[in-house]
């Protein structure tokens, strides 16, 4: 499954943040786009004089000041900020009045994108412990969003750990931000735990939480569970191309090839994953599932459409599909087509290997010469050695001598070359053939022991045997 794995590695780096498409920038943009609105809303709550506070209400003077600040901030935020600071100096520190004035000033700073400056008043209001529990949580979440925006996630996590680690009554919105920060910090297990807590509080479908859960599970190598969350998102967003990529990758990483194949097919029904790599992945999956006939049929349909567009490995995969079905003739015919239609010498060398196995030495020699013309050959020494062996078997002395010379020049094993040359010299010294036996085309076999592993041809001295277990000149050794 090289194609699918390569595709997955290109789309999803090793960073936990990018696995299954959860990109950091996407999460950040989603929160920051509503950051001002959310914090403004939560900080606007104290401005209502009718708010029910668990401990006590701000004083009437503070409520009047808050109303004045709100009115000033509409047209003159600087004046509103100065007015708030002036009144902060008049109230007791860590009091409810001080907390609400600081929240209101933070609101002004946030509406002007002065995030760094907003941290101090928010932190001070939280530390006062003067706010009711609901407002306290919203304020902590607001400060967390500011820290998130400033890429200070370690501080965000520390803040949330301090206030929420042992609490169960946390809002889904806070848990979601908590989970995102943990996930981006590489803490997948606690991120998943917080995400599942948030999901248990949500009755409606929440794609962000599902995505966080899927990413956390993938980081934990729990790909089957990750795929389940992605399927939930696909049920709601069937036209999301990224989700189709994710679910295919998740099923494949889980080792569920049938589900992987099915996911690709479902995606293609939606007109996604119709690219070449996805099509090749289908063939590779079928091959791994030992559905060789189906894989071969799919490749043959591509060849009929455009044989020039078929990659080398796909031609070879088609050959292997026929081999696995014991269809040797179709495998050889495929290599012959590939030899004619493609510029790759590997096809001719594979063909030479097959012809050598079947004793067709003339075709073996021709195949290797054709490969040399196409060039370059990965292991020319082995190819020339096999060509010399084939020529000796055909008693074509000049061709054998030329091939042996090329093999030596290419760095072939000296012992094998010496044996080749010895066989060639023996051919030169032989008397002319008897006309009555002119139909003999190959060197007569030497006598060998029935227990010998040697080939019966004189070229055995070069180590070239047609025995499948003793040959050194397989396609792999020749073509690399």
C-alpha cells in the first residue's frame, strides 16, 4: 500500500495537530473569529444591575460607574478605559466592585484587540474569588481564549488545571477549549477525556468536538475508534473532501482493508478521491486482499483507456496479479505489451528472466539487448552475464564473447566471467557440427551427477542455473 501510505504521509505530518486534518491554524481561526464576541458577551453580564450574584451585588456607585463606562465605550474607548481605572482606585482590592470594574476594562481592551493588556485585569478578577461560579468560569475561559490567541497554550493549560482539574460541573464550551489546548500540547489522553466530557453535555452534533476526539484517538493509535468519529462527521457533512481523506486513512491505519476500500468507493460516489493515487490505492488494496482477478480487471481497464499513462509499478502489479492466479501466459503477455509500449528496461529484463526459465535462449538474449538499448539498466553486470549465458546456449560465439566482455567491464564477478570465457573457448575449439545433426541448436549437456545442483549446460561454471532455487540471475538481481 505504498501509494496510500505516501498519500497519508503527505497530507498528515507526524505532528499531532495535523493528523486527520486538525490543523492548528483552522482551530485558532475558529476561536479567534468569535473571541471578541464571546468575551464581550460574558463580560457584559455584570453590567446588568438585576444580575443575581451568589455572594453580593456591586455597590450602587459601582453599578452607576459601570453604566457610565458602557456609554463612554461606544464613542470613546480611551475615555471609558480611564474612567474605569479611576473608579478601580476608589474601591477595595479583591472586592466584588473591583472585580467587575476590571472585567469591564478588560472588555474595552479586547474590543481593541489589546489582548496582552487584557490579561492582567482578567487574572486579577479571577484571583479575587469575588465572582459567582458561573461568571468565574466564563472569565477563566475568556482568559484562556486570550492565551490561546497569543500562542501561550502552556499557560492556558496551567490555568485550566488549577481551576478545573478536579471539577466535573464544567460547561461544554470550556471543556472544548481545554481539549483543544491539551491536544495541541501533545497530551492526547487528557484531551480525549475532556472532549468526551464535553460531548456528553452536548445534545446536538458538534463537529469540532468530534474532530478533536478523532485526532486524539489517532495520536493514541486507536484508529478504529477515530474512524467512528469521522463517520459521524461524514453523516452530517457528506460533501467534505477532507473528511473522506481522513476516514480512508483511519481505516487503513486500523488495518481494515475492506473498510478502506469501501470508504474510497463511497467517496468516489460523491465524486471525491477520483485522483490517480486513490485509484491505485484501490488496486493495491484488492491485491492485499488477494482479490487478484478484480485488481487485474481494474488495471486492464486503465490500459485500454490510456496505456501510456500507466506507471511502471502498475504494469508489474498486473503481472503479479496474473502470477498469483497461476496465469503464466497472461503474465508473459503483459510483459510483452509493456516492453512494446513503455520505455522501461525493467520490463524487458523481467521478460528475459521468464524466457530463461523456459529455455527460450534466443528470446532471452533479444530481451536483454532491447533493455540495453532502452537503458540505463540498474545491474548491467548481471544482465550482460545472462546475455552471455543465453548466447553460449545458442552457440553464438561472437555474441557470447561480446556479452562476456561487457559483463567484465561492468564489474561482474571475476570467477563467473572466467567460467563464461572458458565455455566460449570450448565452443571455439569444437569441430564443425555434423550436417546430419544440424538441427541441434544448443550445446550438448555435460554429464553431471543426478545429485548435483548444477545446470546441465556448460555455462554451469558461471553459476547460471535454470533451477528456481539455484539461479542468481533473477529479475531482482538483474533489474534491481
